[in-house]
C-alpha cells in the first residue's frame, strides 16, 4: 500500500517491513502541506508561467520542470558499437507529434526505470549524483527498494521518470523483485574494476525480464566507478562489456559517480529514448483507434523501435 505525506511517499512492503522513497520538489510551484487530522482534499495550484505546454482544456497540477532538465535535442550514445540506435535526432514522427501537440497521455504518465546490479557496485551513488548532485563516501546498503522522481521537458512535452534503486543483497532479492514489473527501462550496473560484477549482469537481467516483456523494455548496461580504473584496465574491461551489451541488446555506458563523468548525459539519454519509445507507442495506439490525426509510421528505417519484436537475449536463455 502506498500512502502519501508532505514531501515523501511511504511504501508498505511485506509484513512490517517499510520501504521509504523520497520525492524531491523541483520548483516553487508546490502544493501546500496537508493539514493534520485525516484525509483532506488536495488543493490545485495556479498554473506557473514557466510550465511546459499542456493540451487545451487541461490544467498543469505538477511543479514546473527545472531549467537543467529540458531536452531539446536527442542526446548521443556513448559507444556506437553498443547503442540502441545511432540516429542523431529524434524519430521524425515523434518530433512532428510533439510540435503539433499530438502526444496523447505521454505527458501525464510516469515511466518506471529500475536499476539493478550486485551489492556495492554504485547504484545508489549513481542515482544520487544525478538527482541530488551529491556523493556519499560512507557506504550504506539499500534495504529493499528506494526511488527518486525526476521530471523532464522533452521537445516541449513534460515527461516524468521514476528511478527505482533496488537492493543488491541476496536476502532482499525477493522483496526488490516484486517492484520490477511494469518497467519501461532496465539499467544493469556493474563495477568496471570487478569482472565478477560484469558476469553477474546476465543473471540480473534474466531476473528483471521475468517480470517484464523483453519486447517492451529498453536495456542499458552501465559500468560504474570509472575514476578508479587506469586507462589500460578500463580499455580491457570495456571490450568485455561491449560484448555483453551486444548479447543483451543493451546500450553501454561508463560513468563515475564520484566525478560526475557521463552521469548527466546517461540519464538524459535514458529519458530521451524512453520518451521516444512512449510517444511511438502512443501514436500506434492512436492510429489503431482512429482518434484524431492518423500517423503512419513507416518501416523503412532500421532501428530497434521499428524492427521485429526483440527476441530473448542469448544470455538469459
């Protein structure tokens, strides 16, 4: 059961276990705190001048997007050898739909991103570096799951990501796995200084795909702690990681949560590709229902969104 309080969300897990997640307020247009003494109606704030475009006849009840969370162009991949696609711009149908405000309910949905991987590979530090711009050297293992909410504006359309940080400890696996379902993207993290953590990514992916359709999720393989690796060591690890990413049909990235290297670019890429996938799916559903303008998405461009349904990765068979 999920209960909401001012500034936080409480997730009640199995039995008496409690899993906490904090949602950050991004701007001054926030909802006033709820009075004590039982459920109260949630007041609707006045629209903010800086809020992104919304369809006519609707009201923006969310805080405006931060200026550093605006995506106007498609962020580029880290390595073309292991990328979901190598296009330099958003899909033409997506760009056209956003310009004409025909994105359906995409701006009102929350896309779920789950982050999995071995214990102490840096999952929490990766999320905290992007969401809070902090790095805590005092390691604390995640218990169960935690999550952060980040709002973007992609091509003028509001888009929200819910980043689920899952525990890497074996004893919490049964709890964390219950939150895998319904993910739009899966981020598998490993330590570039630990070969075993890279080998274990195959099993983490297999576990996550038990709760999700492989054809409907976007996969990312992320090597963390790049700052601790020498150029020679990293070069060898990257070759192995690229092979694993190609097996998984995942996009590869290498980051450092300590220095912040590639962290922002990575999450912007996740947001952009997840948004693009969501809009394409919305256009296909709208075309099938014949509601509004019909958008024909041609199949003469080769990318993962228009290819045949993704087969189960070889590493998970």
